[in-house]
């Protein structure tokens, strides 16, 4: 079934939200680099390949507080890579306007915790632009990048995971990479996607995660989850930095003979329901894990959708291992976080239900 | 460009700094033994005259007693010592998270306190350690909070950026830049209702001056004649961005447009006191006023910022030499013979000892109880259920 009448043949079917249908597996060769370098490479390529791409935000000119934008201003000039004053609402609104004129606006919000003044612009202006103008206008060239998530000592305002707020907004895409190679490909795909995208980067991994990343231009598909590990007893779903916690849990629980299937959701909306459903049909059990507080977190959406689709197949209730329902604490961070041990306990409880 | 502008202002300032000290007719203290004499009132000129926007600035002759000058010296020395100690504690990893130090800006905190009462409210952003002390906070409470201990002013749950003191009208301690200004205007609104002749000082920085919410709050305050004083602590750098790169108009005292403003030398505690006194009187009669405190921070934005990549070491040491708030008061005290140099040195030693004691005491204090993670999310007795890692394992009822 296609809806060609509404411009460009949007087909409703499997995996219809990806920006392209060819899935190229990037070659394994590449230099080992960390997350901020991978993002830096992606931004260099984005600005190189599109003369109407701009990168801006607070302090991006000298390279940014996490060095993701190093070298961009020197290479592409201050007219394309520039600092903004301290005003998130202004940055977002300005980016939407720039994108509405057909440019690729890559705005940075310095920490996801500061994104709330821009929330109105993103939700009310960016997400609904194409819809309310009957497709006359759109801000598809908009990409908002923001470091999110715990970093060990960030406290209330440098550790938040606000992805769930944005997942509630039709018209936006929310993408979260788990590693440098993923980040580069996903970020390039987001920048070139013709919908506004919010791209959250796990700040804990900026220096910690090192992976071999190909140097050329490549994209990874959006709205496609990736099965990182095959398993048969339980499906674990996560995104961002939480995946490494889940991976460690998988390894440990394998010693007890429990085989876990690990899925990286990658795009949170529109999310790849088919892959997760197929996996749960295989294993019969699901565990979702994220850093954001459990109540109303995106795990709730996954849980409800899978319960709808796989009710009779489920052997146990869907488990959610998430942050506690408190503001992100300062000294209590180790208690708050969905740690490996909490995940282990839940896996065992679910498997032995 | 900021460097040269600053250099020219410091050289003019340094010229003016010498003026009051070489003009004996202005002060009466030479004729009387000043130490311990509470009746003497000294008239001292501020380093630079005030500049007004849509308002007649107050006189630059400030009255102060020797006792007051002494207390200024002491209070600022305590603040300075506390911040330096916090620096070492942070490097020793006893303080974690973010730590934004105020050394260099002490005159603003101390001068403001001298002009107001504890029933007036102060609200500020995250560079709040010294304002907390100024409001009557104890060193032990400050260090405990920094180290995340139970005896901290926010029970160890806030950290460096979230100091509060309800009894003294200190509304904290806020992480999101600019968000405290509309809050401050709200406090002033409540004060206007209560008719108790109190005001609110809402502090923000030059970085926050470009936040939209500030102008929204300013408009509302002006419309409703709220007794709020917006104080821009202009230390010329928003994190690493110099003011001229972030603001079209770095004359923050003029940014209120229809709201009058005053530019004050924020390194001169007497100027700050005079300006705050003037502002309080104005706000109670006529509504909001903006004070721009021209000040400087010696440390970087936070402990993660060396503070030298966007400004020269010469600039920092220049300000330290020419405009340091504590040195200025020391010179005044020495010139007016209120105390001798060695007495002042003794005080500084005593302060150092006090600070060390407070740190030792704070270190002894225990971490908050793990159950406290759930307390104060909602009001006590709400009884709502929260789930932790796994519904079956961690289920708590919020106290």
C-alpha cells in the first residue's frame, strides 16, 4: 500500500521509515578512534559534502566542550561553523528557520539537560512544520545533537536522559548511537535525513569507547534496530551507553547457561517494532533497560507495544531495568543507575518466572 | 579586544584607586585612633563613579565605619580562603561533580550583605558558595555540602551548585543558566504582596544575560512594579566566551531598556554596598532596577576549566594586582590606621585555621543514608510507589 498522493511515494510497510533501502555493511577496516573523534569525522564529511550545511551552538568554534567540533571552524570558516550566545531557545528556533530555507542546520545543545528551553521550539515548531503547512514547508534539514546521559559525577544537570520527552512527538526522529562506528554512520544518516532529528550522544563514551571506524563517508539506516548478539532465552533491548552494561550482563549470565539476544534500538522513534517483535517471538522474554527514570521512560512504550503484539508468546512479564523515579542524584548516582547487577537479577527473575 | 578594554579600564581604575588614599581631607580618621572606635564614620570615595541608565546615579562618597571595613576584610578573606580550599579539595577528589569558584568576586557578596537584611532574598546561579557564607552559612555546612555529606546545607543532596539557606532568605543555588531570574521576580512578587518592605536580589552572569527568560521576567517585573533588583555579575566571560563575542551590547546595565540600570565597580566593596542600598530604596518605590557589577573571577569557569585558554595570565595577574577586592580593603584599613599589617596577617592566619578545622569536621561527617535518595521527591507522606531496578526487587514507597 502506498500513499503516492502525499508526495514522494511513502510506502507503508516494513522498514518504511529508513532514508534509503540499501543497507551497506561498512567495511571493518579503519583506524581505532573514540566517540568524539568519530562524530568529528562525521561532521567534517557532512560539511564537506553539502555546501549548505552549518554547525553551530555554544562554544563549538574552538572545538566544543567535548571536542566534537574540532577543526571545523578552521576548515570551513566562521560563516559555516560558529558560536551562538547562551540561549537554547534561540539556537533551536534559529536552526529551524535555517532548515526551513533548505539548509542543513546542525545545532548543538551543549548538554541534554539544557534542552528544555528549546523544547517548545522543537516540539511545536520543528516537529509540526511539515504537517501544518500541508508539506509546503519543512525543516527536514534540522539535526540537533546533544550529549546526554550519566558521566559518573554529573549530578542533576549534567546527566539527564531526556529522550522519552522527544519520543512522544510525532514528526521528530530520535537517534542514539552506542559506539564510534555507529555514531558516525548514524549521524551522517540523521543529517541527510529529510526529517528533523534529535541525536543524543552518550557523553560517558566520548573518550571511553574506542572502535575501528572507517574513514570514508558511510551511513547507517535509521529506524532499523541491530541485533548485536543472537540468543534464545531472553531479548535485551537498550541504546547508547547502557548497551555496554547489558553486554556485560549477557556475558556473565551466559556462564549460567542463559543465552541472551541483545538488540540496539538505535532509532527510538520511529522504532523498529518488527525486529524486536521477531526476537521476542523467538525468545519469549523481554527486558528493556535505560538510564532515564522508569516511569514514563521509553521502555514503557516498548513494553506496551510488545505486550500487544506478543502477548500469547510471552513467558514472563516484560522487565524494565531503568533509573529510579527521582531527579538524577549527585551522591546517589551508583544507586540510581541501572547497573549490571540489577540487570542480572532481572534476567534471572524473568527466566525463572 | 576584551583584554585591551580591560587593561584600559584597570589602568584608569588603578589611577583612581590611589586617589582616596592620598586625600586626607576626605577622611577624619587620622585625627582619631580608629581601632575599636565605633563612632567614627569614614567617608571614602569609590574607585570609579557610578554610571546610570535612565536614573541619576548615587554619590560616589560612601560612609563606612572602621568596624565595617574590618568586617569586610574578614568576610572576604574567609570567602577567599574557602574557595582556595575548595580548589585543593576538588583536586584531591574529595569534591566531585562540578565546582564553580567565586574568588575575585567576593566584594559583590559582602557589599550586598552590608546593604540589606536577612529578610531580603537573594537568588543566584551556581557560583554560590560565597553568597551562602554571606547569608550566614557556616563553613562546615558549605564544605559538607561540597563533599556530599549529611551535614551539608542541602543535606548532601545538592552539591556545589545547590546551596540554600531558608532562614536567611537565600534561595540558592541553580544549575540552569538564567532560570533563577524569573524565580527571583516571583519572590519579589510575593514580597510585594506581603508589604514587608523587603526586596529580592536576583543574580546572574554575563552569559545568562542573553537568555530570553530574563527579558520576559524583566518585562513582567517592570509592568507590575516588583521590588526586584537584577544583578548582573559581569566577570566578562561566559565560560570561555568573552562578553563582546556573545552580546551585541555588553553594557548589561542598559539592557533593561525601560528599566533603569547602574554600572558598579564590583571589585570595590564600598561601591557595591552603596549601589545595593540605592537599589533597594529604588526598588521599593519604583520597581525593578538592574545593577551591573563589573567584576572578575580568578579561577576558570569551573574546576574543569584552567581559565587560561581564553584569557592571558597577564590579564588575570593584572586584575589581581590592581583591583583585588581584599587588597583594596586592606589598603584602606592600613591607610586609615584601623589596624596594622601584622594584625591583618594574624586574622588571615586565624581564618586559615578556621577553614582547615571546618574541612576536618566536614570530612568526619557521614554520607547521607541511602534511603534519602527517595526522600523529598514529593512532599512527605505522599506515599506514592516508585519502582527501582526491577518491580519485584526494588519497590519503595516515597516517604
